[in-house]
């Protein structure tokens, strides 16, 4: 028998915006390359989205969109669990129980709350309490591993602390999860050479049409000054912004030849890049167009049923231990 796979859990927040190729190479692809090695659980964090989203229509649209994005990019729901958080009321129930175990000053240390109040803005109570909802999301499933960026390490620490508080008060019940700090992924540059980011308006959309891709690529900033020596290995190479994006889609050996043959012909290089990006994106774009709302509903309903089985068994034990079960 093979050793049991470790359980990995991660959430998708349906807070809107379409994905760009920086999201794909920086977050989506590393996840898709890894999740099969674990007993993976992925959930649509719709309850978390309520701390910011104020429109039912918007939340619904964001939820369909993000699930569709993952499915189109290659996530296979037969290889992992994918469910909707709000379909499993045990998350909110456990969050309340954990909130009763931790103090206000402890929650005041959370980055999201501190950042909000530091700007002089009011935080809603949901935002203040969200670390305990997140802790519940994680520990309900005896999660071993939570993949996080360096800046999200705190989330896992809150979950560990909540599990430990509960275990100390009521006896060993929850596993204390480990954060898996994701390897630094190279920053994907945008059309102006800065980090690709919605806020800079320098993105190439992940599920864009060929025209949208072409528009973005044609806007890539090239330097018209004849900087010598003209080689893409040189930092001052005039088409370096084109090359930096091209590198994601072709090997450097192939690019070497193409860039040598098209020295100074930026338009040619951009046209080749458009074809290369489109060849990569077209299958995902076509797949995405076929994923109807009903397909998304079906995938989530199936996952939620399985998630509830796990979560309700765990909560039965919790209710028994804390005295809710009579
Ligand atoms: P954001 O919506 O900007 O917070 O991005 C979501 C995730 O996508 C981030 O946590 C990063 O892992 C990844 N990401 C976004 N932009 C880039 C980029 N330009 N290069 C690499 N990864 C990125």
C-alpha cells in the first residue's frame, strides 16, 4: 500500500476581476502542477467574499467566473475536492466556536484588520473575525498543508493557534496545519516592463480573444534607440519587454534564433508573440466557453456533498466535546 497522501487545502476568493497571464504563471500553474501530489481540497470562499462584496449579482457572477477559470485552466475535479464554502454550514459554526476561544487583542493583530484601520477606515465585524473563519476552513478537514505566499503565513498561524486553543481546552481534536511557503515564482512583467498587474493597466488577459491579445502585445513598450550591443541577453536590449513575455511561451534556444533573425524588427517579433500566446490560450479559452453555469453548479454540488460528510463528522465530535450534544 502506498503511504497516505497529505491533505492540502486552499481557498478561491470570488472577489472579481479577470485573470491575466501573470496570475496564471504566478499562481494558477504552480497550483495545477502540485495539487495532484496531495489529497487536495479546494473551496470557493464565498463567505469570505461577503466582507467586501455587497451585491448578490456580483458575488454570483464572480463565483461562476473563478470556478470556470480553474476548470478551463486544467483543474480536474475528479482528482480533488472542489466545493462551495457556504454549502457547508459547519464552517460558520466552527468559526463561532473558535471566536469564543480567542481574545480581541489577538484578532486585532491580523494584517487585514490592521491595514484597514491604519487607513482610518472602519472594519466590519466579519473582517475582524475572518481569521477564525479561515481557521475553521482549514482545521475542519484535518488539513496538513496550506500553500501560502510569504505574506499569508499569518493565516496558518491563526489556524494553528485556534486548533491548539481548542485542543488544550477540550482534548486532542484538531490537527495543527503547516504552511507550505510557495517557492518564489518569477514575477511576470507586463507590457510596460513593470510587474504585470491590473492596477498598472499593463496586463495580457488569460482568456482574452486574439484581438485582445494582439492589442496588449502591440502596446508593449520597445525602445527605439539603437542600444548596443543588440542582444536579448543584454539588459538594455530594446525589445527586452517583448522577450521577457515571450520567454513564458517558448524555450530560450528557439527565441535566440527568432530574435537574431528579427533584429530591430519589433513588429515581426510582436506578431510572432501574438501567435504564440494565442496558440497557448486558445484551447483554454475554447474550453472555458463550453463550461456552462450548470456544469459549475454540478461540480460544486458534488464536491459540497463530500465536504459535508467530512465536516459534519468532525463537528459531531466537536459538539460532543463542548457540550452542545445532549
Ligand atoms: P492579485 O490578484 O494581483 O493578488 O494576484 C493573485 C496572485 O497571482 C498573486 O498572489 C500572485 O501569486 C500571482 N500574480 C499576480 N501578478 C503576478 C505577476 N505579475 N507575476 C507573477 N505572479 C503574479
